């Protein structure tokens, strides 16, 4: 947007807060400004984002006139979603199920249970989007329900793996990473607001998991020590790698990415996943593996943008959404979760991702 203002010699400034976009246009002749506050829902739509990016690039290069661009933008805005509600619901099931053996070292039975709990998360997400009253308690109520069911089945499944797989869609890894990058870039107000919002979100999730787990202990005497985690038996290695493309498709649907964006997303995230698997060598420092994975993913995304002139944000974002659960998965083998530890671990992983992305940007070949 700033590039567009420079192209058309417009004095414009922009600020983005969770759910709100502020746009200000200044007039140097009259020394006045016009500010617009636009309320926008948070979410992903990689297909539309790629189309808008092409329009903006054509405008900046002079290949498209503003009236034509406005008509094209209206057409993009009126496009129907790439996937219907049923496919979107299936993506919740697939995302939670396939990530369980891949990231959280669950068994095949754990994967089936995670699919069922992922369906519950999908249903509560639909309810939160349709009923504003429920959206206020969406994170807490969902995590309580997931933790309660997971704790009830701990004699048959890996409790931590199943629970974290089910709520992986809700993890605010991207929000925390964006907040840290904004603070590092000296955008103090935007970064502070986003950081505070992300921390409260993490505490909500961690609090809900703790309440749901302790709620089951009211009905049954808690097991001692690490037995609270349940019985964890990882799936066999070859099958775990076969599941990765299926996980990539589920995440692609979650992000409303077009099928032509799937290959680069899967390739870039595969490299990041392979590096994040090295976190087994640093079980108490997953942020190191997160930083290295983010650096490689950012470098690949920048190369992809340089070669194809497509948006690098698409493969990089896909990798971040996988690196965050990867870091959580390496730590879930080390200790039992509390709400504070959950939030702290999310911050450490986000710090690692932010450092890796900054380094990949520094290492980018100048144009």
C-alpha cells in the first residue's frame, strides 16, 4: 500500500491492529488529513491475496490503469469462496488428525481421536462466527472441552499430543511473530497492542486446557507423575512422511489457497519441517530449531518471489503455521502444561521465528 502511494504521489500512512485497519491521507497544501477506520475480520485467503498482489504489481509497473484496477478489485471481492463449508469443516478434521503423528508423535489411534476433536473445534469455530455472544468465550470453552475429553481418554491415547493436535488451528503463532517483528522494527504501538492481544489469547488457551484437565480429576483420582500424559506410542516413521502432503492439503484449504499455490507451499513447509525435526537434539531449546526453520523457509520464499514474481508471503506463512506446532510438539515431551508455561513457550517459539525471518531478509539478494 505504501508502494502504491509512492507510485501515485499520495501522502498516505497505514496502521493495522487486530480487527482494525487505519488509513490516513494527508494534504500538504491545506495541511489537513483524512482518516478512515476500517473494521475487518481476521483470517486467511491466499487465493484472493495473490490476485490483489498481481493487480498492485501491475499498477506500480504501469501495466494497469486505476479505473481498470478498481473494476478488477471489485470482481475479486465479489468472488465466491474457493471451498464450501463442508470442505472447510473437513480441513479442520484433516489438520488436527494428520498433524498428530507428524508433529506430536501420536499413534494411529491418537490420530483418529484428534480428528474427532478437530471436528469439535470446527463446529465451535462456526458457532463463534455466527453468534457474537459465544465468540467471547470461544477459546476458553473450546480448550476446556478438548482437554476434558482428552483427559478422559488418557488411558488409551497420548493426552498432550491429542489435545495440542486438536487446538493447533487456534495457536496464535503468526500473531506473536508479527508482534515481535513490529516491536523489533520500532513500531511500538502496533507491536505492543498485538503482543498483548496474543499473550491474552495464549493465556486463554492455556487456562482452558488447565481447567479442562483438572475438571476430569474431580471425577477420577489423578494419576501420578508423567502418567498424566497418557500412553504415547509414536506411529511408524515411513507412514508419518506419507501423511505430510495430506496435511499440506488440509492447511491449504484452511488458508483458502488456490490449488496452484499448493506445490510451493508443500515444498517450502517440507524443508522447514525437516529442519524442525532436529529439535529432538535440543529438547529444552525448541526456539533454536524454530529460528533455523524460519530462516530457511524465509530464504526459499524470497527466492520463489524473485524467480516467479509471486508473493513470498504464501509459502512463508504456510511454514510458520507448521513451525509453531513443531516447537510445541518438541516441548510437550518435556513437561506438563500450565497456562503460564503455554504462553511462555509460544513467546519463545515466536521469538525464534522472528529472528529467523529477519536473518532471511538480510540474506536476500538485492534487486
